[in-house]
């Protein structure tokens, strides 16, 4: 296959390292057109929908996109901020804070950038930008703590497909998961404890994770198990007994069976069983987004109260909490170990002198 043209190489440029924080994605605007474009890219991914391509093409383009785009745009409008999409805004801030945290921990020679698997800035676009800046070492850090082929697996696909057309490849390190990472669990624990200290504690804690089709579990996807491990570790930290919390799965789509129990029906049943107050947290989402702010904080709340529940409290995602940024830094550090990211000024100066000497030699031999 033909390779894409390499960016101009400038002799004397010092190679650097980068961490790419990758989230799912979001429309560019809460409009029908923008949402349709985003949904088409997202739902066209065979990792996301495992239906024969020809059959799915007709379903997607003739049924789902014409009807769902407008409905989703209306939902996005209920959560959109002056800065833009909450998911994109939070991920941008996390990337900036992660860079500052890594720098404070001594990693002054690594950049941190954000990318989206679907939408913009696209992952291929960001990888090309890093290449143009002579970044030769890249750690890809998904914003998904729990691995699933539908999420992290899709990021792997996008990265490998992009580099299949590149001649001069960087060193790559891929973060697979961190569902049981101690710093991540600590960040969740502190988030919930802080909320309870400020607002009181409910009768039941509902841990709602994003759902995936049940067949993915039966075919070997570890997502279900990793969600439950996160929940067990978090419950242990919070000293919850099994009857004080429940694990559920949200965002079901289509008629196929997905991982159960489903979040909305569980909340309705809790209300009917006399549970007056529930607290809901979404440990699998590291940034608040449509699925947490609209689906949980608005829709699920309405369903719980309509079934007789008295008080529904949504505990925000980790977003920019200091303990979460610390956790991100620890996870990133584990995957950039051995790279020259903690150089002294003297070492930097020496590298630059070596690079300049190399450029001088190259120019003497006729290089541009």
C-alpha cells in the first residue's frame, strides 16, 4: 500500500514524547446536522455495532439517522454550555491539568494532547500533528477505565489503521485499562465521600456503567467483569455492605439483550420497594457528558420520582478533581517509564548541542 507523504524533516530537531488522552467524542454543535454527522461516524464503527455491514447500512441510513439525529440534538441542547460540549470541555481541561501535573512531578519533557475517537479533534489528525512536531514516543491513554472492544478496542483499531499508512513510525505504548488502579479507586472514593459530606447520604448507592450488548460478554469481552471489580473495590473503600449498593448498566440501544440489570428499571423498582433516596454515580465515565447529565441526572431522576421515589441525587463524574488528575498522572507515568521525560536543564542543553552538531554535519554533506 502507498504510504502518506512524510512531513519535512529538519535536521537538528530534538525528538520528544507525548501522552494522548482519548475520549469517545461529541458533536461539534447541538444541531441535527452536526449530531447526524457524529452519529454516522460512531455507529458505522464495526466495533460498536456487530451487524452485517450491508444490513446495518440500510438500518442506519434509512431508519436511525433520519429519526434519531433530531431527538439526540434536542437532548444535547439541554446540556450544552457556553464553552461547548461538556465532554469535550472536561477532556480538554483534564489534558491541560495532566500536563501540569506531569511537569510538577518532574516530567518536563512530555506534552499532553486531547483527541476524540469520533468527531474532532480526530485521533488521526492529532497523531499527524504530533508527527509534524517530531514527537517520536507516544502513549495513548483512553478515558475508559474499563476495557471493552467497543471502546478501547476501537481506539486501538484507529491508531493501528492510521499508522498502517505511515512510513516512519513512532514508539507506541497503549494503555489497556485501569479499572482496578488504586489511584483511580481513591479518586472515586473521595468524590463520593465529599458529596456525602456536603449533601448527606442516600439509602442506596447506584453505580451505573455504560451498557454493551450481552453477546459481547458471551464472546469474551471482559468489560462486564471489570465494571464489577471496580464496583467491588469502590464499595470496599466506602465500607458498603452488599445491600447498600447496586451495579447497573445504562444506555441500552435496540432490541437485543444488553448487560443487566438496566439502570432505569432498577431505579423504578427501588422506588416501588420504598427506597426514598438514591445516590447515583457513573464510575465508568471520567467526564460528564450526555449519558450522565441528561440520561441519568434528568431522565433517570424523573423515572425514579415518577415511581414514588422521594429524592434522587446524581454524583458528578471525576472531571477535573485533583485526585483524579493525580490518578491520571500515575497511570501515564506507568506507561512512559524509561522515556527521556525527566531531563535536567544540563541534559536538555547537551541534547540540543548534539542535535545542532548533527545538523551542521548534515548540512556540510549537502542536506537542506
